C-alpha cells in the first residue's frame, strides 16, 4: 500500500476515517434489498435491467441525500462552497457503494447457473449480508464492544430477514 510521507496528509486521512459514517452503507443495502423485492413483485427482470435498477436507484437516492444535506441541515449552518459540496457527496457515497455488490451478484449469476429468479435471490442475500457487514463496520469504527457489534449485526440481520419474508410473501 502506498504511504505518503506528508504527515498532514496522513493526519487528514486518519481523521476522515475516524469520522466515517456507515449509515449510508446500511441504508443503501436495505434500499438494494427493497429494490430486489419490488422488482420481483413485478415479475422476472432481465439481468441487465435488474443491475441498472439497483445502480440507478442507488445513485438517485445518493443525489437525494446529498441535496437534503446541502439544502437542509448544511444551508442553515454555513455557506455552501465547493469543499462542503465535495465532503457531502463523499460522505453520502456509501449509498451507491452498497448497491454495487448486489448488482455484481446479478452479473455473475449466469456463471453460477442461476436463472433470473435465482439471480434476484442471490442479489437479495448479498444486499442483506452487506447490511449486516456495514452495521458491524460502523459499530467497530465507533469503538463498540464485541457484544454491541454482535447486537447491531443481529438487529440488521433480523431487518434483512424481514425483507426476505416480504419477498416471499409478495412473490407467492
């Protein structure tokens, strides 16, 4: 891994990592799972459409969150400049990042011999796993104890299982 010799750059990177908020990742994973459920209720989607639906929904919700941050809470607190816009865009990016693994799961599903319905189930499982992973990463980054990390992962797993039950009830 490339390490910079600039101590200020290292300090800025460490501070940014310390303040990283994984809420968008958890939210984006739930959103992706919901997109798969909603698309499944409409019938079998071709893989390319499912991938685009996942990615574009993530981007649209990212833009919505950026807008809300910039013109909601931020505007009341300070003047907008390029740096503020950049930071908000970066901070909300995990919403989009969370949509990528389920979309990749759909893309590789033919290699696993899955039909479009199987691809949707795989994408849903990946989204739920991402939701659990993002929540555990958030707890870890916040310095939570192992029991608290397990609890937050467990709560997110239960929420993910609720989404799975919703898919079963909607498609049957």
